[in-house]
């Protein structure tokens, strides 16, 4: 028997951790990195990632920021929340301090971690400094040295006023052809709200990437390579079972891999029995971490719409859903739109929808029987 410590679990289901093998996102990553290389004006420099919880938005942002940094860019990574503008300044200065002049570093005089407060020194010859003027000064120094600034924003929420300030300022940077890029990520509902805001209609021209489920052949390849990179193997039947039960959901790929690895970590080969137990544990994790929160956010009518879909297999027709709910097609269509924006269902052709989140059907069925 081999020492359990010999085989360290290579799967990373923790929030935002970049996996060893990222399945199904190579084209998106390459497009954006090509946009950074191409120079100002490339449309990939303003990009939106749209996806349900667990679709890999945070990990994708982290991966692109890592790759951009390796190309000489300064990357700052924030959430859309109060204090985000000051956090951009702090991260920019911290990450680029070796390239900045002493007087630029003097802007930040104190930082309080709890609650994230920032104090800034105001230059005597510029008493009316603003956030835009401060970030512009930093950007001038970086761009003059041939260094670009990438800003990634996760958990997009247009209700955060500072989001508008960032976007309006960034629009000026685009017009000025500066070396800067902005990537934002959020659930469909939040991105739709962003795009409906007339004050920042500039974002309607941003490239959008909907993070759909990963093809199962790519899931299998990712799982197998991850396992082999850490010194173990997996039976073909176990690999097929594990990949199929992820349903192409990036978070589930890491959960299934992590849990089946844990079953018998001292053994050289992961068996079908390991995969079965791993899938069972991963499904329980997904229910607790994703499905419970998703369900809590639903209204009674949202739930009624979803329950009306349970009678169907591959997809549901809106007309059938309306009949089962005893409402008009127009009324059902409004809830169809809401649930698509939340990333819970997706279109499958004209007048057809299907579930998007793994296990959501089984979860709803269990709720109906409780």
C-alpha cells in the first residue's frame, strides 16, 4: 500500500481557485489575450462574462488576470461593491509600485483592512483631485513605460454606484486609445440590468461570452489529465461516469474530481466505486452551495413555472407551461424571461426552454414531495 501523502488532491473546488486543467474555455481566454496584444481599439478589451452560479466566471477572470500579468500587464481584480474605486487605486499602486514615481506612491497614506477604508494625500497644486484624475495619472505613468492596466470586476451589480463611475471613466480611456482593458462578470440577471442602464449604454457594445456547459469530451480530458498530473490513473468506466455527472458544469467538474479522489487516496487507480461515491458527495455539496441559494432567490411564481417544467424531459414548451400554470402565454413569458436572466433555464429554440443548472430538476422534484 502506498503512503496516502504521496498523492495530493489536485482538484480545486474552492471559490476562485484556478484549476490545473481549465476545461472548455481556451477560445475565450485566447481571444482576450489576443485583444491585449493587438492594442487599443480591439473589442476584446471590453468583455462581459455571463453565467449562472458555478459556471466558472470567477475562475475565468482569475486565469485571464494571471495570463495578462505574465505578459507584462498590471492586473487588478475586484468585486462590484462599495469601495471598489479605492480598491482599484490601491491594487494598481501595490502591483505596479516598481514602475511608479515616488509622488504617485504618496497618494495612498493609510489603508484599513476592516471595511476597507483608504486615505489619500492631496497634492497642493491639485486640490480638486478626483478618482478619474488619480487613475489617469497612474495610467499615464504605466502606459508611458509600455505597461497596460487590466481591471476585472466580479459579482457585477449595477446598484453599486461606483460601477457607473468606473464604466464612464473607462469609456474615456477607450476614446483616448489607452492601454487598458475591462472585463466584468455576473449572473444573467445582473448583466441584463447593466445593459438596460441608459447612462452607461457604452457597455452594450462590449463583447459578451455566455458561459455554457463544457462539452463532455473536454470534461473527460480535463479530469483525466488532472488526475494523471498528480500521479494517479482512473478507470475508463469511472471517468465516463464522473464526466457525465458533472453535466459540463465547471464547478461540478472540480467537486466530482475532488470527492472521488478522496475515496481511496492511497491507491494508484480511481475505480468506478470511487467515482460513484465521489459523485454522491459532490451532488450533496452542489445542493448546499449552489441550489439552496438559487432556490431561496426564487419567487412563488418562479417556482410554479419551474415545477410546470418537471413533466417534460429534454425541453418544455412555453404554451404547455402556461396551460399547466393556468395563465396566459404572455404571463408565462414574463417568468420565462426572469428565469433565463437568472441563468436557471435557457432557450432551446423558439418557444422552448430547458434547465441550465445541474441537478436543479431533481432538487425541485424533492421539494415538491416535502
